[in-house]
C-alpha cells in the first residue's frame, strides 16, 4: 500500500518531479534537485538511495494521485450482461472524468509532463510504470469494451483506449500552439468538457452503442 510522503521526502519528490518533467532522468543533477527542494544534498541518498530511485518514486507519487480515474477501479463492478445504455453512460462518464482530472487546475502540470516524457525514455522506471499502471488499466478498459460490445476484439479495445489517452496527451503536448491558435491564455472548463464530450462520443459510436442523453 502506498504511503504518502511527508516533509523532506515530499519536498524532494515535488522538486525532482518538476525537473524530471522538464529534462528527463539525465537532466538535473542531485545538487540541483536538492537546491530546488531547499534541503541538503545528502537527503537524496538518505531517503531514496540514488537519483534513479527518486525518479521512480516521483512516478509512484503521481500514480497515487490518479487512483480515482484508473479504469481498473472505475469498471470493477461491471457485470457480464451490461445494458447498452448503461455501458454508454458509464463510458461517457469515464472519459469525461478522466479529461477533467488531467486538466484540473488543482493538478500540477508537471504530472502529465513527467509521464509523457517517461513514455519516450525506455528506462526501468518506464517498464515499472507500464506493468504497474498502464497494463492493468488497459486490460480493464478492454474487458469493459468487450462486455459493452461482445463483437469487439482485444485489438479494438486497445485502439479505443489509445484513442482516449491519445487525445489527452495531444491536448497536453500541444497546449501552447493550440492556445495560440485559439487566442486563449489557458484551457477553460467549457473547452475541456467539449473535447471530452467529442472523444467519448467517438468511442461510443465506434462500439455501436446509443449516444447518452445530455
């Protein structure tokens, strides 16, 4: 069970998370991390043993704060014979809540940046992230898709999962040019709601489920 860090350990995780999100594992040195956290450099070795362990711990911290939108939890109560309208409504709510979480003003922007950078770096930490989070969530989402539409195969489920995740990453990675094009300073709730709405309806339509009533 994950134990929420406190004090110096939490300060190091937050400082390192921002720096790793900007430049990856090899970017910041331990002195830079310690200075940003406002602690002694020896604290990194004391609490984590190495910079690599600190890197991995930043992921666990991020993941622990995303538990409310994990597919493995969201769909765990779904039975084998779910009604199409129920499946549509549940899928729609899952996509909407996932978008809302990832673009919440309460969530540090480095959370998404850290994960997206890690996805481009085939490190042991990434392998751990895939096995601990991405694979269980992906399989839970696929299992739900196949209950919602028994004719859907595993690959269909994977691709629909990637469609949802891909849209979130697109709006995260391309935030600056999108905001420039829209002449906005930041995403507002109405924009994120609409992006989530269109993504959810695209997935629902592909599955041949009835669109939810708004």
